C-alpha cells in the first residue's frame, strides 16, 4: 500500500478509538436526561457519530485483509491465534485486577475460564470475540471481494435499507413482526466488503463537498429519528442511533480517504498518524482500566465545569493514557507483535 493510503486508514482507526472511548462514558447518555442545551446537543450528536466506531474498524479490516493471499495455516497462526492470545492475556490481567479490588467473591481457575468463555470479564471485549468469528470466515469472503462492482455494492446497500430501515419501521410503526431471517446481511462483513471496495475505488476530482453534505444530512436524520421514536414510545431508544449507520459509516470512510489524499502533505504529519494509529488496539484494550483511573478527575471536573468539558477531558485523558502505555509496551519485542 502507498504511504498516503495507509495513513488515511490509520487516521480512521484513531477517530474510531476516540469514538469507542466516548461510547463508554456518560457523555453517551447525557441527551436522555434534562440539562444544558449545549451538553444535550453535544451528547446527541456524538452518540450518533460514535455508533460508527465499530463499523469503521471493520471497514479498515476489510480494506487491509480481504485483498491479502494467505493459506489457512497462516491465517490461524498469524491472526486467529494472535487474537486468542491477546484475549486470554488481557482477560487474565483484568480478572486479577478485579480479584485485587474485591470485585470477585470466589476467584479461581474454573471461574476465570467460565468468565472467559462467556465474555464475563469485560463487556467491551465482545469486539474481540466477534473479530475471531470474522477471521474464521475470512477465506470465504476473500473469494468474493475481487468480484465486487458498483451494482453489487448498491444491491448490498439496498438489502441494508430493507433490514435496517423498512423492517424496524414496520415493527415500531404498525407492530408487524417480520418473519424473514436475513442472516448475516446486517453483520460485520457488510462493512468489510464496503471498506475493501471504497479502498480500491479511484479518487474523484469532485464530490467531497457533496459527501460532507450527505454526512450532515444523515446525522440530522438520525437525530430526527431519535426524537420521532421518543415521541412514539415515550422514551429514548438506542435503535434510533443505529438505523442509518450502514450509510453514515461508509460516507465517513470515503470523506476521510479523500481528505487525506489532498490535505495531509507533510511527511512528519503522516509519520505521527501512522505511529498513533498503530497504537489504537492497545488504547482499546486499556480503555477500561484508564477510565477507572481517571474517574476522580472526571468527577471533579463534572462538579466544577460543564458536562461537555468534563466528558471531553475524560475522553482525551483516557486516549492519551492508553497511547502512552501502548507506546512503551510496543518497545518490548515479545509484546509488540500482539499490540
């Protein structure tokens, strides 16, 4: 891959991990409770945007992995085994942390294994379990990816319109439970295939402004859906935040790709993006620990300042703390290949 091409993917990773951190804070739900109008708008807009985080990660994975040629043994040794080792080691770390802080009443090897198999150590690790499943199916989708064209991509998007908009509308509006089983149409490979396709797509001379307008429109429509569903049901529902992600995440991906191709020209800027982007996996793994560590700071700032400032500082501190820890750990050869 060219340097510019790789740097835009790393920038997407950086943005996505910041959104993941925000999604794990109170800022994600500020809009559901009475409060300052600025905090309400800040929370609602970012709650909508942060739902793109995981889809963006899978789009980057699609761009990087679907075009690679690997044997099954290489796939298991280089990717699946690595992910399982990371999951086990990091889960053991958090398990011992919970034992040391008194959060587990009856610790033991059997209890750890049970929690490991049932994702009972950290809820946020669901992504690692899902990613292992994606890797297991990777050889099949590598055969499909090279044959994608615009018609197939539009057909795939149309299927998501059906599963993410029309079916939920029927369920909410007229209480019709649609009996069709759409399988993995709405699963992570939708985003991986789009990431692969958009990564291979030729850059256009025009269209960035139009894409940004579409992006703003999708954010506005998601906000409208949030209030509309609240008006119907009487309460806020997270489903409204997810209904347009199948469109907003690919549009975000395309905007960043085009922006990076034209805006980032300095070599030092690209080097920093690549360096920080390479640490995003570690930042995700240490997110839970660092949010706990910086919680007193967040509480103090919440009492002294507006919710926007307190939450923003909390997210940035967690990100920088994870970056620093990962940066140091990646200096150790044995650990570097896993982070």
